[in-house]
């Protein structure tokens, strides 16, 4: 059986409708948003981590581990993972019993995220004004 067929079976069993490529694109986009300064609150952040949960479930599937394509997926996910790890505080986590991507706390994010992390985790998250320096696509263009 080919990798695509096998991982399709695994995704079906795990209830993951998206392809690994689509999940990886969403993960990369999420991390890019975090690099720019995550702009939403903690509950939204937590919800968006589901894409990494799904990738983790696929990467952990033993029936896929022998395929070279699976090793390549793991390599690509790992490269994006490293970008996110660099954005986390080193001295604080939410809970060590969670996967690292859920336990990490961003160093800098929108005020709602930052305030929540300061209150709940005593984490020194920098509150960022994420509108400063960004262009607004609705701005009127000069003639």
C-alpha cells in the first residue's frame, strides 16, 4: 500500500479530514502570525493549536513511520516547530503534562493574550500593539 492511501486511512480513523499538506500550510501560517505578534486572545490561540494536535496525531501513527514521505513530513513540521519554540518564554510554561506546543507561552502577543497569561500563569508576556506599523488594506490610496 502506498503512503497516500495509508495516511488517508489513518486520517479517516483519527477524524482528520485535511491532508498533511493542508495541515502543514495552516501550521506554517499560524506560526507566521505568532512571529508577527499573535493578535487574538488566549482562547483563540489555544483553539488554533488544534492543527498541531492533528499533525502530532499523524506523526505519531505507527503505521506511517516506515514511509520516507512520512519522515519528510516530520522534517517539515519540525522546521516550523522550531520557529514557534523560538517565540516562547523560557522560564514559564502552562503545564508540563501537555505537548510542548500547548505548554509554551508566547513572549509577545496582543493585550488579551498577554493579560490572561500574566494573571493565570504569572508569565511576563509583553503586550504588543499589533496595529502599529501595519498597513490597513482599507486605507485610501493616494492618487
